[in-house]
């Protein structure tokens, strides 16, 4: 199990970089599937999809009072994910992580 974590740690951490991170991590994990990396790729892709969805929705308001909490929320989730991946843990993100695992289980 420990070798599985160490092999997938780089892809897991990269997956939390918004938009491009999950794509890079998916390509890194495409040949030799790593369950640790796959878990974090689902989490990172979920954050990216949430970011895009909220961003498109919030962009209609053009208000920093609405946009700032979204940025803080997404940033906190991404930092939390990076730290759990770096520690070698597979803890879902708060609030949305279990949904990401369920919705993106094919990855």
C-alpha cells in the first residue's frame, strides 16, 4: 500500500491545480492505474468542475462580494486536497468530496 501511495503522490498533488491539473494527472495515471492517484484525480476534477460551474453562474452578477467567497471556498478545498495528498491520505474533501467520488467513479 505504501508503494502505491508513493507512486501516485505526484499525480495526486498535481490534480488539485485548477483546470489543467486534473488533465495532466489523468494523463500521468492513464497507463498504470494507481488507486491513490485516481482518488485524488476525482477530487481535483470535482473542484475544477465546481469552480467552472460557480464561476459561470457568479459571473453574471459582476460583484466582488459574491466572487470573493467562491474563490476562498475553492482555494480552501484545493489547499486541503493538496495537504491530504501530500500526507498520503485518502480523505474526501469537506462538503463535496463524497459526491465527487460517487459522480466521477469511472475515472
